């Protein structure tokens, strides 16, 4: 099993970040490279078990399932159920913690998956640097811009 992780500080309070992260269907707003993101069927984006269809520019279609959502812990866990990526058994958790000294948010995205030997190193490097960190940067940009407009 390959384990990957990225973390960052977003200069806004946890409730502001959580409003964007908790809705499983809004990934397209804050993950670069997403062409479309929709929840399948009549499910809501905060119901455990919901499936989202994500079309990525460089990867194609992914289907992901919401496994857990905690408004108390500010954490969302999901798995990939269908993907063209050379990985299997992908599961990840995005969690938020308050930085009390500054009222900022510590965000962490942890993932684990299996990959064929020939793809393991590239996928291990890609997840935190090409997916997780750019998502954090986009979230920060959106939220800082919103605060500036307020």
C-alpha cells in the first residue's frame, strides 16, 4: 500500500474552508483540472454513499464514493470506485484543524492506494504535488479573494 500526504495552511477560519470542502459535489470549484463534477442520481453532496462523477482534463472520468463526512471533525473520506488512473483501492481523507493563534486553517489530505510496480513511483509523487497541493492553493485563493471582497 502506498501512502501519500500533503498539508498546508489556508489563511481563513475553518468554517469558511469547510463550507467548500464538505460538499462532495463541489470539487470542481476548487480542484484544478476538473472539467465537470456531478453527483449521480438524486443524492445530495453530503450523503454518505453518494457517488460523484469527475471529468478531469488529463485523466478522463473518475467515479468516487463518499465514505464518511464529519461536521464535528471537519473531515471527509472517499474512495475511487472507477478510474483510468493506474491505481486501485484508493481511499483518502481531507481534514481541517483550526490554528487558534491566527484563526487560520491547517488542511491535510492523506491518501492510500495500490499501483502496479511500473506506476507506483510516479503515482506516489503525483498525488501530493499535482493534485493535493494545487487544490489547497486554489482553496486559499478562492477564500482570500472572498474575504477581500467582504
